[in-house]
């Protein structure tokens, strides 16, 4: 009888020890997770895309202001044409374009003559540089699936009258009026054909879909404000 009691006590002690080890392991995993989460670096202002602008370039501020606060080796190069109706100033550091300042193009005019001057206000910016990202962590190269997990269901669209540029909006993203995402997938890189979205086959002008290629990703990010709302 004493032997049976001893075995029961030994078994209970073993179970308790195993439970204690399991709890300690669980606590350790949780602590490690919290430590990693706590040490995850936030997006620095230098590389932040927000409703205010991209990095040092702020909507409503002048080109001259951006030049004054940029590193001495920053270059501001005219790109014309950028698209059929836009020209741009490429802001470059160490040979890498950080972002573009976009402005309307005059079809029959000398691009240099109508380029923004230092006292002109910045109203439209775009970047395809993967170093810049939103507060949620969306950047160039982020898959649409990953962006959906962060910002809700994706809707892709393009308009033939709008140069067929493909944009993405996300259902839970609150900054969609100021920040717009352009779409891309591998064929755009390899042969310049196709869209990230899978669209119905019908003739039209405006196309919209919630279906997309499995490797579709963010190609560029725009930040803008209306002329009458941008203030210096």
C-alpha cells in the first residue's frame, strides 16, 4: 500500500514538474515576443510616407524650403516628360532617386521654362524607392496580399482616359484621399505588359476588380493635396 501511495505521489510530482517547465517555456516565448515587438524599429521621419509628404519633402512647403533642409549633395534634376501630362523634378542622393516632385506639363512649352521655382509650393509627390514606407509598413515591393492584411480588402482600378495607370485602394485605409498606391506585377518588369488586377473582359473606359495576380505588389506611392488646400 505504501508503495502504491509513493508511486502516485511520484507521478503527481512529475506531472507538476512538467507543467512548471511548460509554463516557464510559454512565459519565455511570450517574453521574447514582447521584446522583439518592443524593439521593432519605428519608421523614421526621414523615410516616412504620410499625408504630410514623403521624407523631407512636405506638401504645402516650397521647393526652396526642401532644398535648404536637404543634404548638400542632393540633386534636383528636371525629368521631361515624366508622363504625357506631367513633368517631374527627381530628388536624388548618391545616384539614387529618393522621390519625384510632379507638376503639370505644358505640351508646347520649353520644360525648363515652366519648371517649378524655389518659391513654388509642392502639391504632388511620388516615390518608387523601397526605403520609404507608410506608418503601417507599406512600401514599394509590398505584396498586395500583405497590404490587405494591414489595411483591408484591395480594389484595383484603371481608367483608359487616365493613361491606364493602375491604382489600388484598401477598404480600411483612412488616408486614401491623400495617399495613392500604384500596382505592379512581374510582367510589368519583364515585358511591360499586363495588369496586376484580373479584370472582366469587356470594352470600356473604367475598370475595377477585387481580384489580382498572386505576385502583384505595390509599384509606387503618391502623396498629394489640392492646390487650394496646400498651404506654405
